[in-house]
């Protein structure tokens, strides 16, 4: 969402934000650039950064922190990105953008008594990507187990695909968010590395996000078309 400073006009920017928990499984991915070391609590934090970014990552390094919102400043404009993440030491959360943003700074609303690091990734290195050889678009990659996984994606989708890329994963349910509405799609699939499952949504839906209930110790990839 885009908001002009000092006003109340909001407009869809055509962005997609993907939230993923855990370290990257691809060693070839480029390194993140650290933007700040912050102490949670005592008001929102302003981070000075100038450049084009495609993703922001928060990593808790001590205690526990809650990240509520990240505002990406673009000169006189602002893009508010809801995060709602509770992290403990060692946890991290990535927020990737489909469209790169020419940022002039970040403002982070947090809570807690821990410490965390802020990283940014330059344009072209992250975000939902169209896969070669078809209309599939990769939304994100996740570590199975623990809490349900949230992936915020702005666009139209008629089919989801889960592909196990490591170990074994069980996918129980995919909840498709459409603004304030949501549709639970039962899957009940157990996949080994290299196996995949397509899940038809019945019709093309205007999607604002997904919530995936999973189990296992492997990693899997969510794609849509």
C-alpha cells in the first residue's frame, strides 16, 4: 500500500510481500547488507538507507522482539508493510517485494526487550519470480514444522503448487486470503524431496495471501499460477 506523507490517500502499488521463517536453503543466494542493529521497545526506529531494495530481513539476536510494521520511505511517499512477527534469539523473518522500491529510509514499529538486526537486499535478488518453462510464479520457500506459514501475495491465482525441495513435508491445509475473506483448501499431502502437489482453487481468485498448515522437517516451495 502506498501513502503520501501528510495525507490519507492509499493506493495499491502492485507489490507482493512474502513472509518466510528460517535461514535460506540456497547457498548461492546473494548476501544481505546489514542496515542497523536495534534495541526493541521505546518507540518506532528510523533506519537511514538510500538505494533500491527488493527485500528486508529482521533477525533477532538477543531476547525476544515483536515486529509490527515496516514503513519504507520513498522520498515524500511511504509504503507501510504489516509484518506481525514474534521472534526469539536466532529467529529471522524475511519480507520480499515483487517490485523493487527506491528507498530513502525505513521506520520499524517494534515491541519487546530484545535486540535485532535489520538487513536489506538490493533489487533483482528476491521476490516472487516467474519460473522458466511456464506460467508458475514462485511465492516463497519455507521450513516445515512449527507454526503455520504466512505468505502475503497480491495478484490473481487459480492453482497453487507445493514442491518439496528437501527432506519430507506434510501439507495439511492452505488458507487463501482475499482481503477480509478466506477460503480453507484441504490438501493432506505427504511429500518427499522432488515430489510436488498441485491444488486447484476452483476459479481465478484475487489473492492477498496464503496461510499454510504443515508438518515435518523438510523444506518446500509454494508457487502459483
